[in-house]
């Protein structure tokens, strides 16, 4: 699992980026305006006038509610499969808005906008994401266990689709190519590592870095008092840079030499499985 910073647990209707802020304000202000006007009519306090003046408020509220319900009642269905066409059960699907401006770099990675929805594929790899507003979207996917590549991180393109108000967009297919699982074992003889609350420890991180300079964190897979195991899925036949990011701990490579700040090159040629990389925490940085 990579690029954790983009995960957003808020799922639901959001105004599409194309709707100006002024228009959103006006749509939300209409009921209040009608209600205020009805209360400011002087000299009339009978019940009939009260209800007559409040009916525009009720009408405006109904129209606004129907509009927002229709706008947020769109959805998308699809499937998550590997590069052989087999379904990937339990994949996490991330639906993001397509960026309104052209990305500064060509893919990969695929540049996406803010997160619109996040759902989990079922045992057949199929998914349904609702509560979407009309607009253009990009679909990404990731798995908890290593072995598959998120197309938004590693593919030259990710599936894009459009959503119309009140409709369901069917048949979106997310292909997650198989990759090589790179394992990194960390020996910690002095027990200097702090207990990690999750898969990423900002105090001590293992990253792979692409030729374009994009960093992907290798999540913690297991840990003991004596060390940790990190793993990340990398594409075949693409050299990457493995780096240790820690402001406090010094690390030695497999030969016992200090790990260079620029890192070391890793690769998985021809569908092979890369060897486990062993690193040792030598002490605290001076």
C-alpha cells in the first residue's frame, strides 16, 4: 500500500469543482432568504398570512433538496482484476476527481484530484461506489497484502470515467498488474526503534524512489523487539532507488557499511523475486 497521504475517509456528495463558490452560496442561501422575507412583512400576524408567506420557503427548500439529491445520487460500478483477468477480492477502490488542469508530468504516476469515494471490492472483485456528483473521475486501487501494483502509481494510465446526474456508470475495470515483492529486514540489536502505531513509522521509514523522484513508502509487515520487516511491491525490469529516511538513527547495509544517503539501486528483472535486503541499525546519529 503506497502514498498513504491521499486517503480520505469522508465519502459523500461534494460540490463538483466546476461549480463556483458564489453559486454554492446562493443555492444554500435561498431557503434562508425566503424565510427572512416572510418574517419581515409588517402589520400582518394572522395565520393565513403566515402560511402564505412561508410557502415560498417550503417550495425553495423542496427544489433545493431535490436538486442536491439528484446531484448526489449518481454511482459507478466496476471490477478489480489482475493483468491476467483474475478478480482481486477485497481490493480498496479509490475514486478521485480528475484534475481540472493538465498534470505537469506524464504518467506514471497518474495525477488525480481530491478523493470522492472509497469502497472495498467484494470476493468477486466487483464494487459499487455511490453518492457521486456529476463530473469526471479517475479510479485507483490498492491491496493490503503486497503483490499488486496500483495503476495510479505505476501504470501509464488509470481508468477514467464520467458520471451524469442521477445515473449509474457501469463497467469500469481497474487492472492491477502483478509485481515483485521487495522485502527489507531491519535488525535492531540495541532496540532503538520506537513501537509503531501503524504500517508507517515517520521516525524510521523505508522508501523506494522512482527516476522522476516520486517516493513510495514500504509499509511495516511485522515487528518484534529485535527488528522489523518492511515490504513493497515494485514493477519488474524498472530500476528503483531504496532509501532509509531517519533523522535520528544510523543504518548499515548488508556489508556492514553505512547506508549512503542516496540509497542503493534495486531491481527485479524478468519476473524474478528480488532477494531480501538486510539492514542493521548501528546506533543514534551524532
